[in-house]
C-alpha cells in the first residue's frame, strides 16, 4: 500500500475512507467524524502517520511557517495544510503568509512568488484547483458520503423496485403490503399509518409502489409511496367525497340469510335487514342479544360480496374468545376496558368499513355492545350506516339495552321467552323495520303488519 497523505485523504469521499479504515482494521470507524477518521487512517497505515515537512523552503523552518487555519463548513471544523505544489509559484513555493499584495515594503522583483491566501486559510491556487478541478469530485462526495451517512436513504428512494401486493392492516393503524397473501414473507413491505390514512387503505386493497431497503433497525422494506390502488391511480381513489356528504337512500336489498334457525328466520321475515341498515338488537339482561348477534354474524359471513367484521367491546371475559367460525374479531375488549378505549375500538372498526363502502364495496360491522360506550360515539357509529346511491353500503348491527333512535330496524328480544326456551324470542310489538316494503315487497309488509297485530291479541 502506498503512503497515504492527509491532503489526499481529506479530498476523498467518506465512503472511500470507510473502505480504507475497514482494510486497516480501524475500530468504530463508522462513528468517527471525517477529520477524526482521516487521523485514524493515517495512524493505522503501515509505518504510522507520515512526518510533517520540517523544511518548507530553504531558509524557512516549520516554526517560521504560518500555522494552518481552521475553516468551518457546515458547522464542522477541519484543518488543512496547503500543498506547496498547488501554489501559483510552482514547486517549492512557501505557504502564503498574511502580507497583503500592496505591501509598501515589498519591492518589485524581490518578493518571492507566493499565492494569495484565501479567507479560509488555503492558497488561492488550492482554491482554484478545488473550484475548477474538484467540483465534480465534491459533488460526488456529497452524494456518496451523504448516502452513507443517511443509511442509504437516497439510493433506496431513487432506485426502489416497484412492488405489488395486498394490504393487511394492523390494529395500530399501520399495515403491510403482502406480496404472497395471505401468508407473510420477508419480501413484504411496511406501510406507515400516515399512508394508510392519506390513501384511505383497507385490508384487501391491491396496491403498488416503490419500496426502499430496510435500515439498520428495521426488518422489512418500507413503502415509499402508493402509485395505484386496485389498478386505479392513488390520487383518484384518495380524493373522494367526504363520507357524510355521500348521497344515500333507504335500504332496498334484503340480506337473504337462508337459515333454519328460528331466531334468524323470524329476523329475516319479520324485521328484515338490508344493505345499509342501522340495526339495534335490544332487550333486558339475559334476553339473548349477544347470542342473536353471533348467529347473525355467522349467517352474514356466508354471503358473497360482504366484508363482515365483529367488534367485542365491554363483553364478559369468557365471551372474548367466542366468535363465529371464519370471523376474527377486529376488537376484543372486556368489561374492565375504559369507555374511551371501547369508543376508540368502535370508531376504528367503523372507519375501516367506511373506506370499503366508499370504494363501492359492501361492509357489515357487528358491535357487542354499545352499552358502555359514550352516547355520542354510539350515535356516530350507528349513523355511519347507509346505502350509498349508485355505490356501496355500510350496515351496522349493534346490541344495546334500548333503541338509540334513528334506526331503520329494531330487533327487540323478550327475556321471558328466552329464559323459558320459547324461540324465537322476538318481541314483535317492540320490533320493526322502517319502510319494510322496500325490502320484502308490499305483500311482505302486509304480512309483517298482520303478525304484529296477532301478537297484540
């Protein structure tokens, strides 16, 4: 290895210095500033650091030579010695002193050729050389060294490969782009919560975008941006009409449950539910509200084209693990959870379903229960349900001690009938559907009215 000089090292990119330090076995070289790294490389090379020139010019000793000045650039100090060979006076010219060019004591022809000193302490010849010959090198050093110091961020962001996959959201609002859904893999890309909110992503969306390599403390690549959502430009999908401003209509498409369960048959024909309905299952303690909700969830999960989600908030601890087959609860909070935590869980479930419906899909959210949730949160959750004109729908079905108001369907259960095993335990007088003819036709609406009249006898 040739002898390394300080000036050559100081003009080298940081990445090249790291390579030299690694070859010389310098410990902890990545944590050193460039000036300290240069000194460490000089000391680690065979033979140690080269001695400083003791004689700069005949008759001028090192003690007589002006001291190198410290030049600040970008908040970091570094010291350089001017190279005599770069001076305008040619080889062997001394380092420039502070004598001005118009020194009255200087005599033309007697003053030795010397370069002018720049304000940073370097000779003008060195400055010119750096300005003219080193501009490209400095630009490259800033690019390569900057990327090294930033952990390769620029390379990844500029050259990231485009990845396509399916969104899998997490409970904290962030998610993953699964390249081989539904199984996770090391090639999956992390999606930040900010990107999820900005693009209104929901689980199941197919997206594409460039990714960057994982940094030191990261395990997975990260998505830089989202280019397409479900084969449409992300900007078109994200810039939609606010949810509350979407035109909606009364439900007209009835859920055909097709179950032989007596409770579900009674609900389907006597209190029909449609896409976009706001439904509460009411009744006293031990009237069977939770059981009816679970059976409804199981039946709805078998229907095609529905995104069914179940949220447990404030239920008995024993019920947290009891979910219909094929449905994983999006929230599972027991009795001990605070009303604030329960309300946040409900709002997250509703927000996710809103995004599905806004894209033209059909979502159903089942909530057990709204009893401990703050009244404003409960009303907002119920009010979110709607059938969007020429679009998707969001159906909300929740258990509650009493009707909240604004429902399109109320399913009231009788605790006396439930406790004696007389099913269906439907209280027809307290139950009902608004505009049933839109769901079951005029004849069906008349049959419902007749059944309710018979129940009064």
